[in-house]
C-alpha cells in the first residue's frame, strides 16, 4: 500500500472536525500546561511556539499563565475557534495559518511544543524539514517538547481494530503497521445518526533512538524523556513518549 502523505489535509474536516475538541477537557489542558512549564523550565513572559496548535487549547492555557504565545496550524476552522476563544479570555496570541514545516522565524522562541501525536505526519523529508524549521526558530539554549507515539509505546499493546464513542459519534478503527514504511495506517468509520463518514491517517512511527538521532542531527542535545504527564520515566510499554531537547 502506498502511503498518502497529504492525508492530513482531508482528515480534519466534517465529523472529525466537529468532535475534535471533545477529546480534551479543561482539566486536561491545565495538567498538560503545568507539565510543559515544568519540563521546559520556562517562566513568563518567555516566548512559546505551539505547532500545530489546532483549536489553541494549550496555546490559550499557556498565554493565560503570562507567556507570549504563537500558534501555527494549517486548518482555518480550528484557528477561528482558537482566535474566538482567546478573544473571550482577553488573551493576545499570534495565530498563523501555515504549514508546520514552514516556520518563518529565526532565533525567536524560548520554547517550541509539538503535542498530541502531531509529529510524523509527513514523508521522511517532510518530517526532517519540520525538525530543521523548529531548530532554526529557537534561540540558543531554547527547548523543544515533542509528544508522540514511538515503536516502544505503540507496539506492546497494538490492536488492529478498536471502537469507541465520543460526543454522540460511534467510531470504528482498523489499523495496521506497514513494515516497508514504518507507518501506522488507520482507517476510521464515524457513525452519527445513521450517517457514516470515513477518514484515513498515516503516521510514521519512529523508534526512540531514531527520534534522538533526528534531533542530534539538527543541533539538539540534553535529552530528557517521560512516559506520561505525571513524569513517569519513559520505558518500553509506556503510554507515550514526551521528549525534551535543548538547542545547542
């Protein structure tokens, strides 16, 4: 099977777009915000880039704590929600609609965050372009946080099928790992009031060491890794990889 590296352009629309915000509560945003501040060792008014920012849940949380936040996302619908919510809270956040590989600033940010499994969307070249763009955007000594599944977190409990219900929508998932590309190919079927819609995603699943090597090649060092937002150590079978790195 040939991977569709542009799948993300068609994924966050329709039913998926409608239920996207239901996956995270405000309590969760506060928890993740506190984790981000702690592990990145940042203090207001440090400058943070949230990429991709989606509906701005973490950008808004961090801005409410006094940080100067910029949010990048390609999806204009999500950005409108983010802007509206920020205005309601009286927060001044710089929202930009653009590809996450296209970060125009150089040596600007004290920290960059890439959260909720948003790394690995592109082909090998595109994923590398993102890491390079992030590195260039950080000041010397600036820190990066990536929240992503890796082989060590995904494979131990991997299931080829799954189902769940959220916001009144029944979701069926069929997935497989393509051994030729190391990508997790997922097909979603959403059912809402008898109407079905389908979506497909394709995410490159790196190993932990592959992530480290990508970062090392792009001026990052001093890595720290966690397996949860409660700062459990990262290990085989952890629920996720949360890795921080410093631009040297």
